[in-house]
């Protein structure tokens, strides 16, 4: 058996489960955060928000183009755009992106621990 085969065979098939769970969590939480925020917006701010098809395309489609984390840019942009690119809006967006990333790290770490995957 050559070096490539031994490395490939020692990998756990649960790593794919971990990747999918991470991607699903990032997209789902991003969509939930933006939709809940849209419900709280006033008429002016809601007029600056994306139309539903564009919003869904940004939140769900961007992670397919590059990396799942790319979709978090859409979350930040939603908050910045609906608050007229004020420091308050950019701060909210940054805080939500950090919160979503922390929840993703906690989920993937717990899932990796439950599946007995290495945490390195």
C-alpha cells in the first residue's frame, strides 16, 4: 500500500458530516438572523433591504460560490445597508457575524467530539 492509500483510508467518513453540518448551520442561522431583523425594521429601513429573492440568493447562493463563510458577508451587508452604512449598522453586522461564527465553532467542535474526530 502506498502512502496516499494509507492516508486516505485512515480518514474518517464522518468528516463529510461535519462539513455539511457546518455549512447548513452557517446558512440557516444567517437566514434566520436577517429575516428576524427584517420583521423589526421600520418602513424606511425595510425599503433599503434586499427584495426577498435577492436576499435569499445572497444568503444561500454566496456560500456555494466560494466558501460558506462568504455568506456571512451578506449578513454584514444587510445590517450596514438597512442602517445607511452607519457605524451602528456596521457594528450590528459585525456583532452578528461574530456571533454566527462562534455558534458555528461550538457546533462543529461538539459534533467532532461526539463523532470522536480529532480536534486538531
